[in-house]
C-alpha cells in the first residue's frame, strides 16, 4: 500500500509530531535532549525551517514550525533521524528503529489556531502530570516564549509578535493564554488533524490549500470535531 503523502507550503506553519516506537522512550538523560535540540537546530538551518514552539517529552516530540520550501520539513526530519537514531543506538547499545513510523503533521490556520497550537504544545508536560506549571518544564519553548529565557532555536511567529508592541508586553499577553487549560474539544481536534494530516482551520483555509496543491488532503469529513472522553494513553500527548 503506498504511503499517504504529506503536504507543506512555504511560509505556512505546521504542527509536527513524532513518537517513539511502541510509545517507548526516545530520551533517557539530559544529554539526549540536548543532542536532539542541537541536531534540530542544525537541520533547520540546513533545510530552511524556523521553529516557533516545541516540547520534548520522554517518548515523543511536538514542533510548531514554518518551512521555507515544500520539502524543508521532510528533509529536516530525515536529518534528525539520520543522526539522532544512530546516536541513541550507539550510546545505549541498542539496534533497530527508534520512531513509531513516519512523523505526523498538519498545516495550521494562523488566524484561528496558531496560538492555540503554541499552548497545546507547551502545556503537554502539565497534561501528562510531569509538572504542575508549564514554566517548570525545562525541555519546552515556554521558558523562552513566556519568560524570556534565551533560546537561539526559537523564531517568533507573526501571530506571537502581534500580542504586544514590546517583548515584555508580548510575553505578558502570552502568559495570560495559559491561565486556563486547553479546551477538550480543541485537544481532540489538534490530535485528529495531526494524525490524519488534515489542515487545521476553517473550511475556507482547507479549500484554499487544496486549490493550491490541486489535491485532497487528509480526511474527507468536515465540520466540528466529535467530542469523546480522553483515553488514558492520550493524556499529555
């Protein structure tokens, strides 16, 4: 069965998720997280991606990024795989695959969902019960986006910059977004669109993308996401 293609457009933000095989860990100690971030930065510089938000969980990663070209994301993720997997296998005397198949991704409607995607990504450790406050987790972009800690990997998206006229105003407005948990319906929508590869946004947003690409993308059903209780393994995803 042929692989379903992934679609990216230059200048349009995408939410990317990659998981460990069988939901097993992909990071084991501090130096592993550091190595991944270093390789991520190298790959972004080489293949033309800018990172707006990220979180490195113990067994998966989320990235919010904007590519410069249609192949930028795929090439950057291939770069990560070519270098990070051998690093882990050599360091821990293991062999075989590290990832659970190919990465998942969804284009994001900036006007409706971009900042929601920031929140979804950076609150992952809180939903997983790893920390009480989003600011307590070291391996995410919140400490930069919300608190101003230096992080050369992060480039602010225009939607983030629109939060205020100065950096301090932007950070203050950004922190206000985290005073309430991400709504359950939005959580489900973000997960389902990323899993299916369907653009996350309005019907017009999806129609415009399909017109540019001359292709149908992701699921055929449209409308509001169905509501259902979160299964235990979905918490913190």
